[in-house]
C-alpha cells in the first residue's frame, strides 16, 4: 500500500484540522466523504497520509505525540475528530528565529505562544530528521511574518530532497530565485499562501471576475477580516503583514481588467476578537457602475471556521506534491500553485488552474497555458487567448530527485 510521509512545521490550528481530517476520512467512502475536492488522487486517499515528523516551538506541544499536540492550547479550532490515535511521532523543538512576534508576550498563555525552553536544532539536525523519518512532503504552517524561519525550513527541505508546500505568505514558490533552486534540485514546490476552500479570497476573486465578465466597472472594494485564533493575534503586529497584504490584494487584482489604484482597494486582516476563536468573519463591499454608468454595490458577510477551510486544500496539495515527486517533477507546480494558493508563481483564472490540476492528476505534463495572464506593475491581469498548448516546457522530468 503506497503511503505519503508528511512532515509538519508549526502544529497550530491548520495542522490540527489537517491531522484530524486524515483520521476522520479513514472510515469514509467516496459517497459519504463530505468536504473534499478529491477523494482519491493518483491512488491516494486522505488517510494514506502519515505524519512522520513535526516541529513546533511551544512548550505545550514540544515533546508531545502529534495526536495530543494538535489539541494543546493555544489551538482553538473545531474538534471534529476527537479520537485521533497516537501517531508515535513526537513534536520536536524547532528553530525559533522570527516565528514568534514580540507582542505575543502581552497576552495570556491560553491565547498566545509560549516558547519552550529546549535546545534549538541546527539546519543539519532538521535535515537529518527529515531524512531519517522518510519525509517526502513538508508543509509550512508558520505564523505570518516568519520570513527567516520559512527560509530556514525551505533550505532544509531542499537539502533533504523533500517537497515543500508553503501555506504562508512568505514568497518561496513565487520568488524566481527560490523556484529555480527547487527546479535545479528536482524538488517539487507548491506555494505561496493557502487559498482556502470557500474563504474570503476565492469568494472575492469570483465576484471580481463576475463584475468584469458582466461589464460592470468596479470602482472600489474592501475586504475586512477578523477572528480570534493565534493567526489573527499574530497579525495585530502590522510589521509582519507586508507580504500578506500583497498576497491577498494581488489575488483579487488579478481578476480585474484594470487594476484598482491602491486607495480604492483595501484587503487585509483587520482585528482580533478573542471569543471568536477559529471562526473568521469577512466583510466584503464592492462598489461599481453598470449599464448607463448607473451605480450599484454589493455587501457580503462570510463566516467560516478558518482552519478546516485551509485543510480542505492542503489535503490535495500534499497528494499532488507526492505525485510530482514520484514522477521526478521538480520546481514550482504552476497549475496546482495557482489553484491552491493566493500568491502563486503565475496567477491564473481559477477555472483554468483547476483544469491544470485535473490534467496533472491524470498524468499529463503540466501545460503551459496559452492563456497568457501576466501581472503588470499594478497587478492587473492581461488575458490574451483561451486554450491549451501543451509543450514539454514544464512538468516533464527535469532532474530526478536525489535521495
Ligand atoms: N484559512 C487559514 O487558516 C489560512 C489561510 C491562509 C494562510 N494561512 C496561514 O497558515 C499559517 C498557519 O496558520 P495556523 O492557523 O495554523 O496558525 P497557528 O498560529 O495556529 O500555528 C502556528 C504554529 O507555529 C508554531 N511556531 C511558531 N514559530 C515556530 C518556529 N520557528 N518553528 C516551528 N513552529 C513554530 C506555533 O507555536 C504554532 O503552533 C499562518 O501563517 C496562516 O496565516 C492560514
């Protein structure tokens, strides 16, 4: 039976939902498995994923079995599968670097990170753990703003030949220098910044595209988000948000024929409301003009449990990263990154990215879409032609994975 050996960096709420899900779907059948885009990908069901290594820095998680750590404070996401059996994998102390923002110390322990008093590993230590555990895919779930820490773990993944799924807005897959390093090493990469199942970003993108397709000129828009988990608490430090704002704003701008000027688009995390826990609320407002220059506006309120919403995407990204690895495909996976992530190497309309994902799963090399959609300096999308042209430019075997 083929399995997927998974390593986690950050055993927070998103990791909790993912690990619960791996167990939750164990007894399901394709017909009663709710909440998945794919029951099976390349022969792998969700429960074929096994956690073989995990790193965190919180005293209440380090040294615990992963099955216990996912329910330790300050995690506060919905428990939809309380009886996750012991994994036999102990959460190891990670390298702190810039993972924990100073302002987190101003909040009570049940709400914030408490850094463990354990020796931090070197790069060689982390690479050794990845190699010895047999990890094939590493998922990065660090807090927003963990620039150095993300680069540290990405470096470890590269050296160990482990595929990297980057769920956070630190640019790795969408940074050409990093992308080239993964491509040269033949290591698959999916990133950056998870675009949740039905979250604020995908909803805002779909509506922006709807306005454009129906001839409505969008003049102004905002997307205000707030929640009560450590992700929102961490994001109260505005200095950590630069790449998050770029990632979320570009994801919407890319759907518009003409980009909005900076003062007419406001998208970002807005506040922290402790009692909301992992519930996230987003308010979206869009003001536009339709036939005859006549104004219209749309108001939307979305309420969703944040972490299962992201796990529903990561459960597919992991399986696709594994397939790429088996097929010897290295570098950023263009279609999957565009479908699963807010800030991919190439922004594509979601319907096209989805087709590329399906084709990749079916074993076709990743197509270069003839639909040329490039971001200009302001982040606007330019579409040339719709359709596929499938040269072997990407996705054929580059370098075989050296392991
Ligand atoms: N829908 C979503 O939930 C969603 C969507 C897009 C992106 N993301 C991003 O995914 C990431 C994870 O989200 P989350 O809700 O699980 O966050 P979280 O705050 O619950 O978890 C972060 C974990 O990282 C640990 N950590 C901090 N520094 C570390 C280090 N240096 N090494 C190892 N571990 C460290 C913390 O102790 C904590 O357990 C965040 O950056 C978030 O913005 C989430």
